[in-house]
C-alpha cells in the first residue's frame, strides 16, 4: 500500500497514528493526501472514518503516532494547521435561529476575512443554490438545504483543503450532481484538496481521484478507483447495450479469452471477465460484425461498490 | 452573546429579576405605611434591601445557571466541534466562553441594581449613598465569580448541562444549608472548629464580601434594612480573607476547567 500522495507534498498525513478509546482502538493509520487530490474515504459505520477526520481537525488527540495538516500538528499548532482548512460535518450543527447570511457572516468573522464580506456570502450562497433562502431561519430550511449550508460554511473564505463528512447526505440527485461539479471545480488544477468521507459509492467513483478503504481502524486499500478495484477484485465486468444481439454472438463472446460468464440483465449484457484484461475491443468487434446495433460498451459502473463489498468480506464483514 | 441572549432561560432570568426587584418594594411600601416596620430614617437606604437581599440566593444561582451551560451546551449542540474545527485557538475559545457568560451575568447584575434603586425611588422617595453603587457592583461581581467558576468548571468536566446544573446547585445549596447548620452549632457550642469550617464554605465569602465592603460606607441606619433581609451578619471575619477564599476557589476552578479543556478530546454532539 502506497502512502505517498500522488500530487506533491502531503497536505494531510497520518503516521502510524493510533487513537485508543479504551473499548475501541483505531489505527495504526498511515495515510497521506497530496495537494489537488480528491480522496474518497470509505468504510462501514464504526470503522474509524469520523475519528480520522476528528484527528485531522485537532478535536481528538492521537494516543500514539502523529497527524500533520499542512505540515503542522493540529493540536499544538491548531491555527497554523487549520489555516485555509474547512470542514463540513455529517450532521450540521447550525443554530436554528440564525439565517444563512448571519451564519456565514459569523464564519467570516471567525476566519478574519478582510475582503468584501457581502460579496463573498452572495458568491457562496449562489454556489450552493441557497441565495433565495439567504434570510430564512435555518430552522425553516429542509434537511438538504441545511446540508447545502454546511457545505457553504466550508467553502466560504479562501479554503485550500475541504474536509467533508458525508457531504451528499440528504441532497436530491440534482443537488448531488451540482456539488460534484462544485468540488471538482474546487480541486481543478491542483489548487484545492478534498477529503470526503462517504457511503455513496457512485459519488466517490465519479468524483474522487483516489480512494481509501478503512475497516476496524486500518486502511485496507488506497489508490485510484481503478487501482483499488484491481487490487481487490480478481474479475472485471463489462456491460453492453445493443440491439439485435443473437445467441450466436453471445456464444462467441463467451469464447473470448478470460470471459467466465455472459448474462443478460434488463436488456443489458453483463460480461464477467477473469482478471482485468480489456476485452471491449474484441467484444465490440464481434457485435458489429454480427450486424447488431451497438449503443454502449463500458466497464460496469458499480465496480468500486463491488470492490468495497468484497474488501469488507475479505476482512470478515458480511454485509 | 447573541445566542445566549436568545435563550429563553435568560429571558426568564430577566423577568424574574424584574419581579424580585419591584414587587417586594411595592409590598413593603404598603406594609410599612404607618406600621413602623421600617423607620422613616431608613427609607433613603431601602435600595440596600434589593441590592443585598438577592445576592445570597438569586445572584449566585443566576451565575450557576449561566455558567453551567456555557461550555456544556456547546458540546451538546455540537457547536464546540464546529467552532474548534476552525483555525481558532482553544485559549481564545475558552476565554470567550468564560467572559461571554460572565458579561451576560454582569448585565443581569447591573439590571438588578438599577431596578432595586429605581423601585426604591418609586416607592420610598429619594435614595442616599448611591455613590457606592459602582464599587458595590464590582464587589458583587467578584463575589459571584466563585459559583460562576465552579459551575463553569463542572460544565466542562461533565459536558452535560443538566448534570452541570444539578451538581453546581447541589454544591451551592449544600454549602448554604451546611453553613447555616454549622453557624447554629457554633452558637450553641462555641467551638471554633465549626466556625472555621463555615468560613471556608463557598457561600460564606460570596455573601460576606459585599456587606463587608459596603457596611463602612453606609450609615448605621442601614443595619435595620440589612437585618430585615438577613444580611447583617458576615461570616468571614475580614475582607482580606473573603477575597483570598474567593480567589482560591475561582482560580482552582478555572485552572481545572482550562486543563481539562486543553487535554481532553472535544466531545461529539450528544442527545
């Protein structure tokens, strides 16, 4: 398992970090995240995701080992470590009698933001789609809107590192898609770094440049989505959407080297391949030659989810 | 501050202050008319009744109500986690919570003094010796620090507002009751031990110091009013000892709270 961040010097670093709660022990964790990375942090409930986030934020002390944020210890050098670091918690703790404008104004005050505060608040509220609710009390906002506001208070100012705990929780599909773009835009060009804990595999797979799977306080796998899939799974899945496929063509696909199974699921053909050889050129060739109309051919969307479930199974978690 | 003021309990405290500082004066004015309960010579100092009468119970208890929730409510609501995940120094946060709550207490204290004087003026005519009020305000604030700090410390240690209120109130009422009990035993037996223990209980300096400060600055007539509200007897023998005991309790409580806050993990939101 590689601990080096692929994007330059580490912004976040765990070095043999252990947090011992007495009844439960998290770690040792070794993990580094480089600038510009969008890391998805995956793990079942109670696996240590939130503890790792709280260690990064200096909210809990490691029992041994150390944590560095921007090169500083977040406990003893809290301000230096968390300068330009923003956090959006899983269940936002926002006072219900405040309005979004008041909350963001308070956050800017805490951050010592010197530029035009009104313009910054407007920019962020527009970014998260809450501009129409700027003067509505938080208590009157829906769960999804409060989640948007939680992300807004993280994005405001000039953050360089976003630490997000389940940021898509409670969002509708359009909201999730919008936030994916917001986070991608934030990290574009290696300018910002995102560390995101999530249970939503499709969000992580489509957004994150790297993935870490944690279980029982230990990092099991780390790498890009495809690397993690390759490490965990000894098979791959190719899906085909085509019209006019004959049984004969399906039989020919089965004959391709390493293909172990071909099955049809809701008019989508799933081809299970031993290993990770790319069989798409061979399959598309066969389909086109058969005269069928090929609409799509791709690696299955949920490979990371399969890998995640498999990784947990291998470590004794039967979900 | 904005959040604290918004809390209903603060509004309730203010309402209670208004009630305690107006109705008794009205009731007293109707009762004293021609009854001789309070001599006419004491009328210009009747403000003392409201200012001193509330210290033993209401002001100390108000300090507890504010301080016990200052830290613990932030943990319960999760705002401590949210604020401390920003580049904010823990020392600044701690000082902000302590001072923010105490400023709120000072506002209630000032409100209490002003209302007492205003009511005395309204029901008993012009009041005298009001020039000692600024000094008295500071002394009462200092005296209240003892229970403010103890409650603040307990709020940080238990991180549950309900438990902090219960423990702080238990200490306060236990001290109050035990002090009276020890004083009674001392009167009966004359044994110095009971008196000494009574002196070092937290309620003793908290209630003695304002009277010790004001008594030499007020005419003897005031003694009648003080006796009327049960504040004529100071338990701690000297001002210096009162200050020393108050400081010792306050500094130890703040030190324990600060040490625990610095070294313990920040609790996640509860209940």
